[in-house]
């Protein structure tokens, strides 16, 4: 990766540091990243990154935060018309069998987007959900907020589908959201760890999981 020229405004340095650090761990790995290497790649003094991050862990947490923001964008948490991520979903008809097919398509789309994000951004995904930060209890406050908000977006989508009777109402929405996410996370980890190498097969497994969750409704 070529070093960046000093073509950013002063206020953009933090963003540049996070972006380039993300590129480094994507191309190599987390262990290959250092504050010194980052400074060299961006083209700033080796003390400059410390004006924005007290240490490497704080930098990694910032990268993970960008991952959550991108995941929310790609999965569609922000695709709404009135500030409620569920508004469009709740306005769809809920009293005919077509809702099951429509709901299945929506759930399959969510699943596909989630898997695509995880497999296209494995380094970010590993920081977002891996033990390097969470197991060691090293998450910054802002990362914890980003993580909770991201899951809340997912829960909102599950609640909307449950209200439309697309998903079972035998379990609380929170439990369904947890189990659905755990299923997707397991698939993504297996794919990113090289256990499943056929991306099309992984996507089909995700769609199968969506079909298993959808309630089968009669035409009446």
C-alpha cells in the first residue's frame, strides 16, 4: 500500500488514521499494525497518531466502530422514511399469506447483506466481534455504544417482522434476534476462518436459515 501524501485537512487526520489502519489490518493482520507504521503510511510524524489515540487498542476500537457504522448502512438499518427503522416494514399488509413470502424476502436480504459485509470486511468483523477487544474487556465507551446500537437496529427489524407475523411469536423478539444473529455469526466465522470456502454455499445456508425461521401461513 502506497503511503498517503499529506493531502488531508488537519481536521481529517483522525479519519485518515482510522481508514489507513483499517487497510493495513485488512491487507495484513492486526499484529502487523503499529502506531509507528501507521504514521509512516499516512505521512505524518510518529507522534501524530497519539494526538488522536492514546494507544493501539483505542485505535482498534475506533476501527471497530467504523465497522459497525458500515454494517448498519449495508444491512439497511438506516433505510427508513421517518426516523424509525421499522416504519416501512410495519406499513406492509399483515393479513394475507403474501406477507410470509414478502417477509421471507426481506429476511433473506438482511441475511445476505450481513454475510456479504462480514466476508468482505473480515478484519473489521473480527475486531467488532472478536475476543481481542471484548474478551479482554478493552472496549472504549463509544465502541460499546456503537455495538449496542447496532444490535438494537437488528432487533428492531426482527420486532417488525414478528409484528407482521412473519416470525414466530412463541418467543420474545429479543430471543429470536439473539438466536438469528448467533446463527449468522457462526456462518460468518466459519467462512472467514476458512472452514467454508465456497461463498455461494455460505449464502445459500444463510437463506436456508431464514426460511427455517419464517412462519408458514395458510392462504386464509
